[in-house]
C-alpha cells in the first residue's frame, strides 16, 4: 500500500514543463484532411478549356487520415529550429471516363476518350523548416515570432486507356501512364504564444500565414492551431488541438495548370516526447 501511494505521488506530482525549455522534442500525430484537387484540360474536338477533378471525375477520396511528425530543437530559451513533415497519399481504382478530353503533362499530350477506363494517384508531401525567436519570455509563458518555408511536393499519375497525341495529330492507342510532378516552395511567417496554465498543462496558440505569387506559381498558406498538452511525466505528454490548416497551390504552365487545395478544420491528436 505504501509503495502504491509513493507511485501515485510520483505520477501526480508537479512536472514543471516550462514553455520552451532547451532541448529536443518529437511530436507525432494526425488528423482527417479534406482535399480538393484538379488539373487543366481541353475538350476533344472543340478545344474548350475544362477542369478535371481528381475527386469527382477520377474517384480519389475526398477525405483521408493524414499523419504528421514534428521535430524541434531549442538551442536555449530564445532560439528554436523546427522540422515538420505532413503526408497524404491517395489512389483510386479504375473508373470509366464520362467525357473526352486532352491534357499535357511534362511536355507530353494525352487524350482520354469518353468511356475509357482510367485510374489515378495523387501523392502530397509537405515539408517545413521554421526558425523561432522568443522575444517575450517568463517562467510561465513565452511569445515567439517564426519565419520558415513550406515545400509542397505533388506527384500525380493517371493510367489506363490513354492515347498519346503526336505532333502530326495522330494518336496511338496504348495502356500507359501520365506522370506529373510539381514542387512548390511557400515561405511563411508566424506567431506563437505558449502558457503554462498548470504544472502539467501547457497551452499553445499558433498562427502562420503567407500569400505569394512568383513566376508561374501562386500559393497560400494558413495554419491556425490551439493546443493543450498534458504532461504525464517531464518528458512525455499527450496533446489535443483544434486546427485550421490550408495550403493552396496553382501552377499555370508547366504542369497543365494544376490546382491543389489541401484543407483541414477540426481536432487533431498527438504524442509528444521531450529530451
């Protein structure tokens, strides 16, 4: 009985997890993401521009669980460096096309006829590097300004009964795959507020935003998060958050005017380990 009381006292005692103590932290979790993605094409015959939607036209899932991992290193109470990775990979079974259209990816033009069977895949990987400086610091709270960059890596594939359009406007029927790749950098700035509300409870509010346009790219990033972390020990914590996360990228020339919108608004859960 005495041993049990000692263990309970050790578990329930104060942890004193001050905001942004120096050291490493690993955070792993996930949420359900909604994705809206499409690419530019033209109707076969009259050349009218249209959008082909990966979700409604090619049967990709509109919502899927998206895991993430974050690694941060706090040099001291003022400086922080973070690396984040978020991924969402989807593929669809073969569907019958309801329209005839042509599209150009990576310099090659393809034609899909009405009634042709096609399958698709769209992989999105988002990487972030961020530097934070704590310009307000106390025993119980900290305010950080952050600068960084997101890199959105998109790999799209359409396979099945595609026809490759040659320069002399003839086509060759083939069972092939169209592959398009796009890497879009998105710099961002942000602000983070951390408050140690209790010995075991750390509350964090974070905001990142940027809208950018350069060359043939347009991009927008919005990341709002309110997070509560409960520390079971000084190193291990469980975090729950409400997050509004959105990345939108348009590429207007090389990749046939691809348009990918990655959105999530709702709860997220994560496990945190600090050392």
